C-alpha cells in the first residue's frame, strides 16, 4: 500500500510539471521478520533533478512535509539504525503555520 501511495504522489507531481522520485528504506535490519519499511517521496519544483539525487542519497531526511502511518504498531515509535531507543514517528514532521 505504501508503494502505491508513493507512486501516486510521484505521478501527480510529474503531471504538475515537477520532478519526483520515490524510494524505500527499512526501519531496521531487513533480515528480521516483520520489519517496517519507510517509503519516501522527494518532489522538486521545476526540473531540478540534482535535488532528487542528493535527497535520495541520504539515510534519513532532515524533515518531512507529510507522514502516513499504515501500521498501528509504528505509532508507539520507531527505532532507526542511527538511534539508540525509540523515536516518535512524527519526529521529522515539519509544522507549517498557514
């Protein structure tokens, strides 16, 4: 489901004239059973593909604009490879004041 959501966002961004890329990262060692996967979508306004390459090369983004949780067990938090301990799933969510 996450893959299909990511593809839909990429398609919509490209239809709007932007460049976009989706990619997946595991939240933990992929050898373990039931490991949650993280899907990311990077959208760059215009035709700036260098932004896509730079963002996709990162292990974790500095911030995200949207976070969709499809597994309720993740709501308690996630443990990334780079962290010791559980971190909130919304830790990187950028809050925008409209």
